[in-house]
C-alpha cells in the first residue's frame, strides 16, 4: 500500500502540539536515572504546579480528560436512573463519561454567542431525576449568565455542578477565579491539541478535601496510597505516568507565554476577518479567556474548507450536535448546535503560528469569499 503524500513544507496545520528541547531533555534526564515510570514524585510536582496555577486546593492527575469527567461522575455517585444535563454542543467525551458512569445525559442547546450551555434551557430540563449539570467551558468561554448563575441554580435544586474545563486552561472568570474551580469538581485535559499537552492526560480540580480523597481512591484501585493491597472502596487504574509529568512540568513553564500568544493570534484573526461577508468569528472575552481554537461560522463552509486545503491550509469541522450523532440519535430541536454543525469551522490555531501564517489564512479566506 502506498503511503499518503507528506504535507508540503509550507502547509499550515489546523493544530499541532508544540514540543521542544526542554521536554525532550526532561524525559531523557528521567530515563537516565533510576525510576518506576508510573506516577510518583514528578506527578506530585505536576499536580502541585497545576493546583497553584489554578489557585485550587487539590489537583489530581489521571490518564485522560474523559477519565477525569468519568471519575467526577463516580465521585458524585451518579449512576443508573440519574439524569445529568449536558450541552448539545461539546466534545462527545462529556456525555460519554456520564453514560460510562451509568447515568443518562440530557441534552440542551447552547447560546449562539458563547456556545456555552443556555441556562434557561438547563433550568427547564431539570426533573426529579436530575442529579447534576456538566457545564462545558467551550473554547475557554463562560456562559452569558455567568458561572454564579449556574452555581445558584444547582444549589436551588440541590444538584451537583461539574465544570468541564478541558478546553479552558488559562481562562478565568471576570472575578479572577480559574475556570474549573467554582464547581464541586472541575476537569482539565492535556490531550495533544490543548494549550499544554502530555500526549494524553487529565486533571481533576476541587477545593473539597473529602471529594479529593474519593477521587484519589477511585483512580488507584480504591486504596489510600500506592504500594499496598488494602482496598476500602471500589476503584480503578487511571493513574498518570512520570514521563507524562516530566513533559507536563516543562510545558507548564511555557504556559504564560502561550496564553499571551493565543490571545494575540485571536486578535489578529479578528482584525483581518472583519467585514468579510459570510464569515463570523465567534467573540471572546479576550481579557479573561484564552481561545483554544479559532472558531468561525462560514456560509459556504464545505467549499471554503476545500479551497483552503488546496491552498495548503488545514481546518477542522466543528463538533456536530450530539443529538445527531449515530451513537445518540436523540429527537428534538437544537437550533444553535445544529447551525454550528452545518457551518462551524476551526481555523489554524496552534500557539506557534506566526503572524505571517495567520495573515496567509485570512487572505485565502478573503480571496474565496470575494
């Protein structure tokens, strides 16, 4: 079988991880010394560093963002017969994690401006079986109603709130609190496209020591610490690795610069795409929030994507609505997420994009639309 042709040297990918000499040296140094590879001192250092960055009491590393969401559901004892409200526009890991815990995801539409969960629709979806809301900070944004409105809604109905902040590392609410720290549990992701990456990996954030202890036991066979075989509760093996932690610590050193660069990239797109008919760049609170991807609505999305591909520019279609996925097939009307499914497109978004590359993408878009 012939291999597909390699991208041209000047190809601009939609996204790619940024790994440098610092990460390679960290892994090489670790491998040159005695070690167990599984999570240990470096993982603890990585957890502590993330907790400090997010100003959170506890940060618990796990092997993926999806696992973080699943453990959040398990720690809150969500299960068969329980309903959990989730947005219809999100990465499919959000509802899948709820199903893995045995509960039922209940889909509600999102706001057209932020693509975050619509609080009025969430309120209307609450039933006696509702036990939690999983609020997604989509692309590092917060809902128009604000996080406190969701905190109050959940308190009023005595249900739990989980923040899926997988796309929101570096993003904060207007009061300065990091996303993922206002709910009972917050979840981060370090998968390859994220602002920092460990290849795969996730982190659970909480200020509740009881929940933190429960999460640590759930990720490690239900035992209080490693190296013993005393299991006080049911748990699983969702541990991190020292190699991931070495990479993560090196990546964290670059996070502040990447936050600034991501914001500058968005602002450059905003300026260059202004006034192009048929193109809508989603807005950002660029002071407080960090765009994970550059997201737009394009009237002629499929044609634009093909044209950009021919120009050596990679893009990615935004998430289809969850209810329309073959693995869900939920009836109902979800006009905002359906519109995004038809016209949403992610443009090149890597933090290492140069200004010249951003300008080339925008010039190509302007050429197609003219």
